[in-house]
C-alpha cells in the first residue's frame, strides 16, 4: 500500500496518532493552524475516502481514528524519498541523514546498535 499524505493530512493524522480517536472539534483544537470546523471535517472525509482514517458514530458526532499506523507511513515515505531523491539508494539516504549534522551522538549510537543488530540477524546463527 502506497501511503501519501498532503501536508495538511499529515498534520491531522499526527493528531490522531498522538491523541487517539477524536471528534472533528478535538482534531481542530489540536491543530496549530486555526482552521474552520468545516475545513477539518472536509479533510477528514477525504482521508476516509482514501482509507487513511475511519470513523465511528458517537451521539450526533463521529469519532475519527487512524487506519494507517505511523511505522507503515514512515516506511512508505522513506522508500519514496530514497527512490526520488537518492535514485533508489538507501545507503545515500542514510548517509545524507547522518551527514546533515542534525543527528546527535546518542542517536548515532542507537543507529549503530540497530545496524549491528540487523547485520547479526542477516548473518544468522
């Protein structure tokens, strides 16, 4: 499944990931931008049509929830970035991240540990 979010959809799905199932009003209140209620409702309905969110009735309102988890969305986005910006090279993507200077020492150590663990899994027992 190829998951693509617009910037506004990303703002909304992040609210649902962070806060869990929410009404339109709750999503609206949690967004940084001051959007009209109808704008948020329209975005949620479009996201529902795309299979990104679902909803369940709650009285007169509906409670929306994410149908796409953060990890799946992240993997899809990283794959697309690697393909488009780094000509399919996952190595170039990782090197670009590390060379950006925005990764601190603790993050680098965790990355190294994850890479070593993955290499050990690939090598097998």
